[in-house]
């Protein structure tokens, strides 16, 4: 009997794919994200502030910008490398699977019945026991598949995730630094270049447009954009 689908914080647009920790093989991942996706377990919004062992499949085409799915209000993660597999398939069946060297991703000319499963490993900058994995499907001409997998896992028992202040923030009142999603930066940068509105109001407008809230001061984002 199938278990009922659970949702992060009760949000029906963010179903869990799993609430267990497991290592998904490349063959399993290409089926989950491309060949045989379970439509009941696909997130229409990005999971925010998930501090538990969990996996999510996200439709990145439904969020503002593809890379937004990695911005989860949990602070910074350090990239600890990736693994990639070249997959040849026919309809829903995997015909061949081959592990790739990390420097070979840009050297492969994919056919329409091929894709690359790329899994990236991350470790939280402060709470070292908290790990994250992101899996993307790379298709012909370098296009990324709409579905991605986002996994969280603790080494040992779950514990509160500590978010550090920005490196330039000093003093006891320094607030946690939450990296800003690419779409939010893009909106702020665009509005700042065509408007006399102050950065704080631009920041508020960006979040109103996206229907969300991130715990970061607008002026910090504005300076970050301004310095580029």
C-alpha cells in the first residue's frame, strides 16, 4: 500500500519525494528526473529552510530562474565536487550508463537519446554535519532538464542549522547572511538602473513580485550588486 504524500510545512506545492536518507544511483536519478517522473511528488515551489533528512524533486521551470532552486534560506554551502554519468536511453529504458571524468563534461556531444546526470555535493559552511546534494540532467546542446533533485542529510542526528553573518558584518548585532536568489538580484539590479527608488524599497518590491521573503537586509544586496 502506498504511503500518503507528505508536504514540507504543510505546503501542498512542496511535496517530499522522500523523508529518508539514501544514495540514489545515476540510473535511478535519470528515471526520477527524466524517463519516469512521479508527477504527484514534483515541487512547484522551491523548498525553504528545510532542516531535516529529505529529498525533493523540483520543477525548475516553475520558479523565477532555474538556479533559484538552490537558494533555500539555510545560509552558505561549500561545493565539494560532483560526479557525472553519461546515460543512453530509449523511451523509458536505460540502455547504457558510463561514469564520466570531471573534466569531460564540456567535451561530450550528446545525441537526442543521451543525457548527463550531474550530482553535486555540498557541505554547510557552519553546521558541517549538514549536507546537501543537487542533481541536474544535462541534455543535448547543454540544455538542462526542467526537473532537479535537492537532497538534505545530516551526519548523525538532525540539529539546528547555524547561519553565519556576512563576512563584512561586524559586532553583536550582525544578522545571519542568507545568499540572495539570482532572480531577486536580477530584479533589483534592473530596477536600480531605471529608478530613483531607494534600495530598501526595491528589495521589498522584488519580494512582493515573487511572493516570498528572505531574511537579508536590502542594503547588503544592493552593495553586492553595485560592486560588480
